């Protein structure tokens, strides 16, 4: 478990997200049960494990269940401090405020990248006409260097660490 990263993220989400999307996001932050449907797409790439010899044609395979990305709470094991995720309605009913601090393994990067793509498109600053906004960072737990997460034109730019660990990523939205 030495490949742990600290993720810090703060994004304002516009009010126009669907109830289904909001239900999935609530599940990811630990504020609700897993919805039947995951419209954001965090269940599209799920690891599959052989139960026996994978070369045997009768080998059965088990699919891992999709897991919430931001649901850890309590004391951080690797990065110090507390692990949190909070999704709250903004006062004027103009959307949602999301703040996250989590420990993630590279195995979680696919789901993280899927969420970041959705958050970028649904953020309040998504159509700010080329204006760049700092929305957080990703940091290897043993490093003092951070990789900034920058929102620009409805997309949260992700560090190379995420892109290189998500080889099965297919971006169908851009």
C-alpha cells in the first residue's frame, strides 16, 4: 500500500445536475446509499479477478463492485490529519459545494478521473472562457511536491500520474 496519494479538492457544482447524478455523488462522499444506477460512469471500468486458473475455459470470473471514491473518514493513515468529504447545498439554491481530502491508491485513479471529468463539466466555472481556476491537488504521500488540479473550459486537468495509471480510460465526452 505504499503508493498512496493525498487528494485535496474543492469545487462548486451548478444547480442543474440531475437527481441521479446527485445521488451518485452523495454515495461517493458517504452521504447516501449506492444508487441502482451510476450515471456519472464510475462503474464503467471495474477490475475482474479469475477464480481459479484463467487459462481454463471453465474458469469463473468475479467482478469487483464499484466503490465510493470520497467516502473515507477519520484519521489518515499515510498523509496525517483527517480524511473528509462534504457535499452541501449552497445557500441561495444555486448549486452545491464539494470539499474532499482523501487517501487514494493508483487503483482508484480510474474512478477519480471519471469523477473529475464530470465535476469539471458540472462546475460553476465550467464555461469561464479560458480562465484557469485552482481546484485542488494530488500529492504522493512521501513527497512535498503537489500536482495542481486546474479547472479550465469545463475540464479539470489531471496530473500525469492519473493519466499513466488509467490505460483503459476512454474519454467519450470530448
